[in-house]
């Protein structure tokens, strides 16, 4: 058999069903083999293949997708997607073509073969494995490379295969594995003494809080849904864990973050014990001023990566390398004490601090992005897949104001926070869930960076609803230049030279229906019809270019030119003293 056929069979046996790709000469054997075994989706640009495969895998636990790209620009174009999956600890298998082994420069020349570049070296720091197969690998080795990216702390795997290796005739029987594949060791098994230490800490605490991160699986929280209420401990989630629990769950109290919900930030900071499960507690979660994270309490962190537990920020009192899903399941079986008074206080704070605050400026004829997102969340169904892009004002408003429903899938890529992720991610999610509506919300500046994939959505007739915040440019960059540089705008909108399309004409070019959305859209029958109809549709949301985005954590430029940030509980604008004393009782 041809080696490309053998590798494709192995991938099929490992559960792969979909392939996102851009064809090329140096990957021609793999394309031919994949096309006979998988649902192969051609995309316009390689970065879309990587992002789509990542979002497919993140939202679908029964099927798997990989990306297939050619040598040279095929690899360099997908690096952003590899970087994003690395930072989010997500599975992404990228198979890349390479020139024939005789044409490899092997780092002695800048280039020998046509389109040759040292792809393995470029992505090695942001992959679990970055391998050049300049000889045929047996099944055991190949399987180990692939599976390592899907187990433990997940991450991208890049396998680069020269053209002559792909097309080589091999005997598959001689390449079959002879013993079980050894993958990365799982976190240690449950330590009863460590678990009891956390149980006792929760029992002793007066104001405990659970913080569920992306390392806690959707299936875990769904299985434990009623038990989480019975535990009687308030629950918050990270942005990567946003869909683990519905907004109406009796123990749910928001998403704390540097761009988090004000009430949730205040509650987290007043806790005397934070139990963080499956969260790396990065700076976006703790705030840049991490020294003032949990100022009134202790921190318990459960994570699968020892390096995250030992990094030194924030200060962690109990660090445990373990599977957060097993720990949460075990905690749910223990009596954790009576914290009803604290729960009632959490509800009081939530009631006093509505998500949509009144201090933002929205010009006449425009719709407040916060009001829009709240209305959209109410009109969404529990079966929707929601993609809140990954950068800018549209992203932060979605993560602050969207009221998630139990059963929804919500995926973003906040670590790299790259513009242009939304459409490609939504395409991957739509292929992962062909029977569900996928809703994408992205800013016009970010959407423009990968708008070519409208063709992929249209030709595949995906059930995808695309909302573009139309404010004429980069809202978050404009806001930064307004707040810190006195409104000296540079390259952030049409007025300063940023070229953006006529959106209605663009959607029309792809044969996609499109309509404008303004105040009162939720009562518009035409909107309701298009939103609930099957297929691709575009919606242009009229956002004021001078729209303000509060609450937020603000920073100031010090005399040395560095930035100093407020802690999580000090969001701008300040609350009046009487209200702050009510909702910040324990600060």
C-alpha cells in the first residue's frame, strides 16, 4: 500500500472523521488518501483549516478532525491556529507536506527544495510534538505522536511528511504495532488525603467559591448538574468554562475576569476560599495585579500541569496535580457544610449589580452592544452553539453580557486573542454539529481578517448566523487610543485609513442574505424569520463608533512608562460609596 493510505487508515481507526485542508503539490498523496476516508472540507486559507479543526474537536467529543496543509506557506499560514490551540490546551493535529527527502536542505541552506521551509523548527515551541517523518514511521510511533495531543494537557501536534515518504510503497503488516501505545502519563490517581484536605477547607470556610475552568468537561458538569446545587457552594466559571453551567443554575454566580462581570469579580474577591478546578489561573483570570487576587482568602488550585501549579502567581495555598473532573465529582459526594448565608449574600450582590450598566454612552440610532447581546441570548435556544469571536469589543461584551443556557456550547480562543478567529471557528463548530444552529458574533475589524471563508460557509450551506458589530474599525484599539493617548487615532477605522468592505455587497457576492439590526430588533418579524431559518445569514449590528465599554479594569501609565492595573474588584467606573459598602461588605 501507499504510505499515505496506511496513515489515513490509522487516523480513521483513531476516530478521525473530518479533514479541513488546502490542497497543494507537496501534500498531494495525503489529499488523495484522505479524500477517500474522511469528510474533507476545502477552505480558502490554511489558518481557517487549523481554527476549524480546533473548534470541531473542542465541541465534539465523539468525532475528530485534523488539518492538512502543504509545505512552505501552507505551514506558515497555519502557525496562528497552532499557537492559539497551544495556549488554550486544545487538540489540533496538523499534517503538513514537505519537499522530497533528497531536496531537504536540513538547515544547511536557506532553501533547497521548492517551497521548502523548516516547518518543524518553526512550530516546535508551540506543539506537543513537531516531527519530520523523513523515514516511514510504524503504527505505534505514529499513534503515540497523534494521541499525545489529545491526552493529559492537550496541545497541537505537527507531523511533516516529505512527498516521497507519502507516496512510498509499504507493507502495512510490517508497520503494525506490536504492543500497546504508551502516551503521556495521566495525572496521579485520586489522593484521598488531598481531597479530604480540600473538603475540610470548604467546611471551615465562611465564604467559599468554586471556579470551574476549561479543564472541567461539559459532560462532567452535565452529569453533576443537580449535585452541584446540593453542594451549596457558589460557582463561577472562567471564559473557557462559560458553557459548563447555565445562568439559571441556583449556585451560578458569573464569570470573573479582567473583563469580567462586575458582580462576579466582587464576589470572587470577597471569598475566603477559592477552589479553582481546571484553570491555570493566568493573568487574564487573576488580573494583571495578581498580588491582590483573593485578598481576603486562600486559593486551592487543581490542574493537570505541575508547571502551572508552581509558576508563583497567584499565591496558591493548596496545589494539587490531578484531574479536575475526578476531583469535582468526588467533592460532590461530600457534605461541605452550610453556606446558605453566603449564598444569599451572593444573590444580593448579583441583584444590586445588573450586567447591563447605565454608564455607557450609546449614540442616537445605534444599539447598545450590551443590550443587543442580552436580547440575543434570550432569543437563543438551549441547542445553539455560540462563537463569541476571540478579540476586541464584540468579544468582551459577549463574555460579559451573554446569558448562557444549559446545553449550549460556547467556544472562544482568548489566550492568543487573535482577531479573525470567529468565522473559521464557527465553520468548524457547524460541521461538528450539523443539526444545531451556530451563532457567531464578531467585530467588523476582526471579521475582515478572515472574511474569505464566507465562501466556505455558503458553499456548504451551513446553519450559521453571523452578527457583525459594525462600528467602522477596531473598537478596542480605538478605545485604547482614546483613553491613553487623548484620542490620537492611528489606523483604527476608516477615517484613519483602515479599508473595510461594503458589508451588504460582500454578503451579496456570496449569495448570503443579510439585514441590518438596530434598536428594537427583537420585535422585528423579518429578523426573527431570518434568525430561525436554516442556512447562512448575515446581520449587521449598528454600533456607535464612540461607544464606551464599561465596566472594565483600568490601568494607569506610571512615571516610568509602565502600566499599573487595578485589582479585579476595582472596576471602572467606581460605584458610589453607599452601594460599594453594600456589595463589598467583606473587602
